C-alpha cells in the first residue's frame, strides 16, 4: 500500500519520539533495488551517507554493502 501516507505517519512518529528523547540522529538502511524507498527517505530530509566524515556516528555502519544505502537525518 504505497502513497497512502502510512510510511510518512510512522516516520513522523519515530522522529518525534527521537526528538522528545533528545536524540540527535536517525540512521536507516535502504536496499538499492527499492529505489522508491530511498527516494521516500530523501524526500523526508534524509541524506545518503558515504563517509564517516559526513556523520561520525555512522562509522559503525560503514562501509555499506554494494546493494544498500545508509541514510541519515540529524536534528
């Protein structure tokens, strides 16, 4: 069920929860073959992370496999 707003509603809930708990970062992985998922996160303000220089906390999750992206959003 795409384009019904469920994903955005759920993501907003998680982001608000992280913000309320004084979190400063959300990291997600997306499979490259599901381009629409990656585009959804980008539309919601996430950026593809390719280096720990961009977000040092991402170092644990890098490098990613060839079939996936690591995306992040800071608050």
